[in-house]
């Protein structure tokens, strides 16, 4: 069974990352943080040049907290919880 993404919970683009290397004319390697568990080589069609946001509309990313030598985010409040395919999903 294929997993379906809920559009309102997914962002089109996440963060600004440096290009580590150009692999081919259509593939680049990104410099990702250790918390992101995806392959660093992506197709150039998946990448856009970073544009800074208008002042006052900046979305503040929460600061990472180091717990037992792993970087994690500290949750202020859990707004909702539901079970999807036997796993708990949280809205924070």
C-alpha cells in the first residue's frame, strides 16, 4: 500500500543548504545536517535558488537540543495525536 502525503503538513521546500559538489549536469550533492535522513544527491529539478523572505514574515526554525549525543527538537505543546498505519503521529 502506498503512503499518501497530506499536503497541508508537507512543505514544498525546506531550508537553505549549500551545494557540496556538482555530480553530473543534472545532479548535485547537498551539504545536509546529520538530522536529515535522506540521500544528499538530488536532481537539479528538485532544487531552487534560496530567496530570503520578506521582513516580518520569517518563519523561525526551533533550536536543536542535544540529548544523549543526538540532536532533537524540543516540543512546546502537542496539539493533536492520531494513529496512522499503527504508528502515532503528532501535531506539534
